[in-house]
C-alpha cells in the first residue's frame, strides 16, 4: 500500500482525504502519472531503435500505420491530436527517413494515403517484437487472464479519454 491505509493493509472504498479527494482517484492519478512518465521514456527509446533520428512523437504514427495500413494525414492528425502543420512536419521527416510513403487514395484521387515503406514496416516490426518480448518477460509471473484484464481496462480507459 502506498498511503492512507486503515491499519489492516486494506484501503477503505470511498475513503475521502481531508482535501475532499477520493482515495481511489488519487491512487489512479498517481499510478497513471508513473505509467505515462515511463511510457514517454520508453517511446523515446523505441523511436531511436526504429531510427536514430526519429522523433519520439512520431513513433505512435508508425504504430498506427503498422496496425491499420494506409491512412490520410487528416486521420492521423485526429488520432494523435495534433494540427495539420504539425502532422505535415512529422510526415515529411518520416518520409525523409524512408519510413513512410504517400500514395494516391484509390477512393479519392485528390487525397493521399500515408503508408509504411518496406523498410519502415521491417524496422517497426522488429522494435514491436522486442517490446512484446520485454512485456512477456516482465509479466511472466502474471496469470494470462490478468494480462488480458489489464489490456481490457486500459482499452476501456483509452476509449473514455478519447471523448
């Protein structure tokens, strides 16, 4: 337990601090802060593993393209939560590194789809496989149902945070 135990090692559900904050939400804030700090650091490391000149923020774009295939720049900007200018700059940098390419959208000849190049797909795949191996190693003592439940809860949290 981190703090505010009731003496027997269990937190009282709904317990409120003197400031009026619920313990559960303070614990959630604390754990998410640690998780996000570590995730940012890991994202930078993974980006450098894909390419030494890759910006940390661009790693998420590569993952999205790896999972969904071709996307319009506007879709990527909306997903990442950045403006057109920022997205254009990031895509230009990825293109210069040979990790992505732009091709005409078959559904709309005026639009372009951004896709991973073979080089980009290979580099991203290698880094993602190494990351999955680290998770397997770090969580080897967890029951697979717990891993699935964590993934389910994180997915649920991400969906709520999208809105």
